[in-house]
């Protein structure tokens, strides 16, 4: 199958395919980061994670409309404001959900799964009623369109680079929050031993609420970033949820580095196989490999050494 | 009194079975026209899955989000046989390759794939309906439970398996019928399954099979095995330290759940006349869990009512108020988890049964068994 291509073309194909893999990687990282906080740290299975991302996307859509209609002069930078708004709106909803739903279920993880699935159905219907059943796309500011020609054959889309930069930025922020701030210490203390953390004076309820909120907020930012590379419909969140959970579980639930490593390997495997096989078979093979590896090594790639 | 408890069936179990039998074999067939009866038959096929989930999840503590996989595998095995019978060379002579299923012809396949060949035989197909899903469940079970993967991780991985199978079926259109599934099924050994008579008969076959599964489930629940399952759910380590091989029990109950689901899937294909990936994936699999949760995750009889009620509500609401259905279903998920963790069966046990027993005792005091029937009827309502 390679005979028809020259060496230069082959190199270009691999470079472009590798770059497509990198964009997919950034997308996976963005999706998985919020979940790594909520599932990895708190142990809560949030099946509505995808819907929080869609909320972020919808906030971005509304902001872009607002800017286009009222302050078109600032349209080129609306996206930054939209991301901040998306973070706070989804974080607020997340905290509300934690307060009304999740906090009653910390001891019953399987039940959180069902409850948040119910929540996701409700959110989907709300989106459908408010924004319509069709997919909505936002207008991308001009500087983000087009692509950078690297050589004659290799071109790199600018919005792809933007998403990658964003993924790196948010991962760093999450890393600093989790492992370098006193809040992160509290979160880890609460997840490792709730009673003891309470005994040394950590307000466990507040920590839980904040953690869940921030996890959802990161999902919102991820959703916001998605609008740059595709359109979003009310049920799009459901499509991502399995991938996202697999990324987090495959990486080793409590490890941030593991999440990133697994996002990288899954996305690269998928985009490289997509070149040789049909898209659906590439996906099947990737998921099968991940499930297979998880059966052999249930603790994931990067496991914390813990005594239970 | 006729209904006397024994080791496997307490009196209240027997009453529950009797009421359900009256509902399924008398009230529904008498009260409904063939179309509605067929619809209820379809709902009851989901009850098979729900019973399996009561065993796995309620008793064993293993939440599988991939029961749709087994339902689908059972259904596809049945559908493949029916499809081959419907695609005889005479019936398909307008195709470019007569004698193969129409979707294969559309996808430029010129001969039947090898793995379809055995499905010419009804015996093999019926055998496959049970064996293929069980073997599949066994492989998953051995791989997961031997390595002590449980709880949340098991749920996520079974969900991923459901996703994989759906993508595979949709992607391999030429071999599986793709997103439309296997449609246009006509006869079973020359017997037209689309006529009203056939539908009524299939409904009763379905009901009878459901009772077989209910009895098996009840035996499992009430045997020593069932007690070990519950002990395992509550204190897995203690059971392991007592010398039991926990993994084997889990594998067994997971396989049993898969077998029940597969029977349900096959009956679904027969009654509805097609099978498609929309009954395999993540969404249907989680909905199957909610049938079980609504009915009461600890009660096998409750699971049947749960499947009936949720599906009835789904049909009714999605016809009348399509916008409200998802909101309602979502609310049911949340309510079942937060407010009624034991579902309908729990409500019945807490509120209806004590009063019923009190009523029973009072009436027994002055009149005896003549009033029993009234009490049973009240329970049915």
C-alpha cells in the first residue's frame, strides 16, 4: 500500500497523521482531566461529565453570539472570556449537583453512577429544549482559522495548535492545584482518609464540594475548547463518556501523569490505525486493546502503591 | 391452605409468583388485543435481563453495564437463523447473489461468510443463543474476577465492551446488517411468526420461559450459593478468608445473568421480528439496570414489574410527551437511588405487606381461607 507514495509524501502523511493524533490527544487530555479529579481523586463516577462539557460548549456559543451582536469590535478575543465563563458556570452547576445529589452517595459509588446517568438524561433534554436538537457551531475568530504551512506538504491547522496549547496549560494548572497547593493537599487527604482528615481540621464537606466543582469547571473549559474544532449537539456528551472513563482508568485512576500518558497512547494508537483501517475498526481495536490490557493489569498504567 | 412455604419458597414468595402468573397468563392476554399483548411480550423480554441483574447486582454486588451485550448476542443468534431461513434462493432470486441475506448482497458480498453457515440449523442456533453469550461472559468473568476487579471498574469495563460491540456491529455492515440490524424476519421452520396467532403463542412461550428463569433465580437465591453471594456482596474479604473461592461464585452468577439476558434477547427477536445494535449499546444496557432498580434490586419478582412499568411508561410518555420522557426517566434514576434504593419491592415490603399480613390474620381469625383471594387481588393492584 506504500508503493504509490514517494518518500517525501509518506513522511508528510505520517507527520500529518501524527499531528492529528496530537490534536486527539489534547482533546482526550482535556476531557479526562476533569474526570481525573472527580473520579481519580474523589472516586465519584460522574456519568454526566460529558453533559458538563456540552454546557461549557453552549456557554461559549452564547458568548460568541453576544459578542457578535453587541460588541463586534472585541469579537477576536471573545473566546478567552467564554472559557472563563464556561469554567464558572459549569463549576457552579457542579457544586449544586454535589450539594443536592452526590454528597448523599459517597458510600455507594455504584449508585452515583446511576444517579449521574439520570442527571445526564435530564441535562440532555434541557439542552434540547433550550438550544434545539440540531448541532450548534460557533463562529471562530479569524485569527484561529486557516493553517500554518510547515513545508510544502505539511500544513498544521491553527485551531489544533490552540487546543494543544490549552491542553498543556490546563494540565499544568491542574497539576499545580492538586500537588503544589494546600487545597490539593486537603483534597488528597480527604480522599485517602475522610475521618482522619476531618479530625485534623479539614472541612471535608467544603473540600468535596470545591473539588467536584473544579472538576466540572475543567470539563466546561474542555467543552469550550471543543467548539473550536467541531460542533456540539445535545447528545454529544454521551459519545465521549466511555472514551473518557477508559482514559482515566487506563492511566491508573489516581495518577495525573498516568491519565496524560494513557491519553497519549490511546490517541496515537487510534489515529495511526485509522490510516490503515476504517475509522470504526480502528476504534474497536484501540478499545479492545485497552480493555485487554486492563484485564491483565487492572490497576492501570501508573498505579499508586497503596496499602488497603 | 394451598400456598405453604418450603425451603425455597416462603409463603409470600409463592403468593408473589402466583399473582405474577395470573397477571401474565390470564389478565394481560384476556385484557389486551394482540398488538398490545405483543408489546407486553416485548417488555417481558427485558424482564429476563432484569432478573439476571437482580442476581448479579442485588445479590452479588456486581453491577454490569453490559447486559445489552448478552441480550444482543442472544437476539442476534436467533435473528441469524431466521434471516437465513428468510433468504432462501427462491425468496431472494432478484439479488445478484441469491441465497444470502439481503444486506450482504447490498454490501457486495458474494457468498455467505463461514461463521454464518452453522446458523442454517435450528438446533445449533438455539444452542448458540445460550452458549455464545455464556462463554463470552465466562471469559470476561474469568479475566476480571480472578484478578479481583470489581465494583466501579467492572462497571466501566463492561460498559466499554458494550460500546465496542456496538461499534463493531455498526462498522461491519456486510456481515451484521449494520445500524439497521437484521430485519425482515419471516418464518421459523416454515411457521410464519408475523401472524396474530403466532404472536399470541410466542407471548405464552415467552411467559413460560420467564417463569423457568424466575424459578431458577429463586433456587439460586435461596440455596447456600445465594447466601454466599449476599455474604460476598457485604463482606467479600471475610468470605474469602472463610475459604471460599469468591471469583468462582462471581463468575457463575455473571454467566447465569448472561444466560437469562440471552434468552430474553432471542425471545425479543422472535416477537418483535428484528434485532439491531440499538439494543446492545451503552444506553440500552444502562436502561436495563434501571428496570431492575425500579423493581427493587433485591427482588426477582420486583424486577419483572420494574421492566413492565418502566417500558410501559416509556411507550406511553414518549408517544404523548416526547420532551418529558427523558426528564422523567432521569428523575426516576435519581429518585430510585436517593429515595427508594430498594425500588417497588422495597415499598411493597415496607408498606403493603405488613398491612396485608395484618388483614390476613384478622380474616383468618373469623372466616378462614375463603377471603384469601381478595387479599391476593389487593396485592395485585
